[in-house]
């Protein structure tokens, strides 16, 4: 059954009251996955927003905006006004709700090299299993990592120096065919905060380009040390 946006917000508020996490926001959340129009953000609009914003591009769609609704146990839950939810842990997409194809489970997150952020070791390895709905369960995933330092990154016309972490992923799909792709993560050199990522659930699903615009604009302020 599809979860309505109002019910989702109420559920988030109830959970946050029980677990002392961030309260949910509803204002300034852009319609995304059913929208045909792109969203244009400026540094000023992001800084003035009462909620953290995530710039997102799915496949060939234009950029749009999601809003941070909830944080619990290191999982960041981003929502859209049309009921889509993207849950991110240590920079990795670990669950989605409301998409045509949803990621419903990722195993072995406690050993994910992304826990180390920009300091993930070259040639680090990680094995996991994914469940994707509809009807792709227990997909074995094998990853190796590499990183490059002093990589320039531009977000909303602001320049950043980053460490780029590349995850080379190999898995087998439901038909036992091998698939390979790359997930990429850009970490702010000075603070280690993730500023951007480009990820897929599998080689045959859409690619999601995620820019942490609120985080980036805070880092671009003269008061940042």
C-alpha cells in the first residue's frame, strides 16, 4: 500500500518524539518524482531554507529537491512531497520508498568502508547482499574501493576541494548475469563531509546523483573553519 505524505510525516514525528531525533519538516519540500520541471536553487535560497535540502537527479530527469525529515541511528531520511523517501547511511543509499523500483534492504552495513569517509583505504573490499523490489532478493554484491585526492568540485557555483572515492561494484542479477558499475562519492577535503555522490542499486536500475547543497553552502560560508 502506498504511504501518503501526511501519514509519513505523522509517523516520523511520532518516532522522533520517542527517540529524541530531529523533528520532521513539511515546508519547502519540492514535488519531485512526478515533476516534469527542474528545480533551480541558489546559495541564498539554500541558506535561508529552514530544512536541509538535497539536490537530486534520477536518470535523465532534471534536478529536483528533497528535504531532510528525520535522522536516527546514523540514517538520514529524505522525503519529497509526492511520497518518495530515500534513506542514506554513511553516504550510501540503503532503502527507498515510493519509487517504481525500490531498494528494500542492504546487508553488512557495519563493515561498509564508507564509514571511514574520505579516509577509506585504497583497495578496500566489501561484500554485501541487496534486496530490490520487485522480486530481486539476496543479490550478492562485491565492492572494491579507490580514492583520489585534491579533486575540484562545484556545487551552486561554489568551489570545493574533495577526495573522490570510487566504488567498483560487481554483482549477479536475478537471471545470474554479471553486472558491473561504479558508485562515486566526493568528500570535502578539510571537514571530511560528503558533498556529492552518484549511485545505483544495480547495473540495471536508475542512477541517482545526490548533492548535499545545504551542507555545502554552510561549508562555503566565511565563518567555516
